[in-house]
């Protein structure tokens, strides 16, 4: 492994790499999808199900991220959504990469997708960055150093969760899996929750959802079936902004169906009790 394992320096690297990849995506999307929104031939394929797409820019973005990390951090291991790596190999230091989180949004031109780059030590995230590609906003954090956001104009501010003390007025974010049986179970949980919170949002990017908890744009996020690349950076950003976070095991992948939760601290006990009552803590494999 190259360099000194300083979370502040690792945060700088994560931020730089994610911003470069996001800039490439912004530049390349019009070339791949054109003015009319239709993709060029071969630009979109499917993965686990017909509703689970991957685009040529997902692959290009991860290649670029891997190239940057090979230059800046030669010898470090990398786990990426598209380029692989061993999810179960959590010992030591590894980078965890989602080249485009929110691919369906990206495919349809909905402006809510992100590049997520994190680095973990023995399965624990120690630094990470999430770049909102369209809005050109960068969220980042280092373990024990707090979380911040840098706006398009360069203005920076520290992130803190909302000061909220009642689940009844909490705005929750969530997401759904690609398997129809898991979706049905997730729908039942939503039905149990809707009458007990302010409302629920489905943005379409878990990384952005977690950053929205950190910035106070939502009060909590929960989702079953995320993989490490979905939560590695965003969960650290949320935690460093004060959120109470519950994560899958670091070697858990989507098929395990474990839940990822981040809650503003003032509602964590009450909302946690509701989640226990409706069975939201249980995996949905």
C-alpha cells in the first residue's frame, strides 16, 4: 500500500477521483444518449434482471476510477460494482467504488445519480466522497473528522443531521430491489410506515439518500439489499454528520437482503422501535 494511512489524505484522494469521474460522465452522457435521449447501439445492457441496467458509462467510469487509484494508490485493492473484486475479502485496506449510483435515473435523464468512492480498513469506512453528478455537489467525510459538502460554486459547509425529535414528522428515503419478491416485501413495509411518518421519498440513489440524511434534506434512509459500494461512502458521511447508522456486514452483498439504515439522532430510538415492530431490521433475501 502506498503512502501513510491518514484518513484526511484518503478523503482527499477519494474526492479527487470521484470528481474526475463525475466530470467524465457529464461530458460523455450527451455523446452516448444524444439530444433526443436515445442511447447509441450497445450502450445499455442488463445485469441481474431486465430492470437492472448497466450502461457503457458505468463501465467507463469504473475503469477511469481504477486507473486513477492505480496511479495515486498503487497496490491498493479495489472492489467495484462493475469491475469486480472480492466482497468477502475485507481485511486490510480496500477502495469500494460505485461508478454510477442511480443508473436507472441516469438512463432516463432524471438528475439524481452519483459517483461514490470510499476506502475501508478491515471493513470499516475511513474516508469517502459522493459526487452528485448533475448538480456538481461533492459530499465527503473522514472518520473522526466530520462531513462537509462543497457546492458547485466552491462554497463549503459542514454537514449536520436535522434536529428532529418525532418520527411522526420525519421524512424518510428508501429504495427498492430488482427482484420482484423483495420488492413486494419492501412494499409491505412501506405500507406499514406511511401512516407513522411525515412521508417517504424514493430518489433512486442510495448514496445520495445517505448524503441527504447528512445534509438534512431527509431525516432517515432505510433500504434492504444494498452492497458495499452502495453504502460505503454515504454511510460514513451520514455518520460523521451525526446520524445513527446501522450497516450490513462489510462482506454482505445485495442477495443477502440485509438492511442499511441512517437516522437523525433525535428520532433514532422511536424510529428504531417502529422498525422493530414492523420487522424492518430483518433481512429480505
